[in-house]
């Protein structure tokens, strides 16, 4: 009986924490948008490398980016603590990490559309975490990251399926 009660609690969680529904909607929209962007990228690819990344690598890279954003927003204290310990260990590692952060940040700033997607997803994840905190639900960091990553991936897949069912027409 207790397991059934716990199952109902998990199933009703999106209704108790509405920001989870917002996060799901944001991720579904991202999946819908990415499915709509792929043909445009393939048509406007100027080099073979661009057409290769616009083809089979597009979805894994976009999903990896979304999972990285969710993981970073779900357990920032754990990740930043590990990163700062790594940087304190060596000046060479400090330089490598700093260069990696600056180069990645510069690439995102060059493509502001990608930066805006990352910021919107990060905001939705943080709002969902705030809503869960309001309900006094604080799972361990890895479990929270796994749950929110699964939730975001499910939304992305729903958005992609919706794009296919609409036949590529959004309106």
C-alpha cells in the first residue's frame, strides 16, 4: 500500500509543482524547434563538415548540451566544488579549465540563438528546482539530475514526435 502511495505521489508531482510542466513544455518546444531547424541547416551547409554535423550529429549534440545544462543547474555546488579542487591542484589545470570555459563561452556568444536556448532551459530547470524545494522535495543530487534529465529528454522526444506528426508544419 505504501508503494502505491509513493507511486501516486510521483505521478501527481507535476501537478503539485507546476514549474515541472513549464520545464516539460520548454523542452518539448526545443525538440520541436530542433526538428524544424535540421532541414534548414542541411540546405545552408557551406562545407562538408557543417553538413556532417547538421545530419547525424545534430540530435546527439543538442541532447548532450541540454543534459549538460540540466546537470549543471541541478547540482552546481557539487560540480563547482570538484572543479575548484581540480583547479587548485595545478596551475596547468587552472589554465586548461579557464581556456576551455572562455573558448566555450566565446563560441556560445558567437551564436546567440544557441546561448538563448541554453539560458531559457537553465531558467526553466532552476524554476523547477525552486518549485520542488517549495514542496520540501530534495532528493540526492545525482537522483535529482537523473530525474530532471529524464524529464527534459522526454519533453524533447515529445516535441520531435509532435513535429513528425504535424508533417513539419508548425502553424
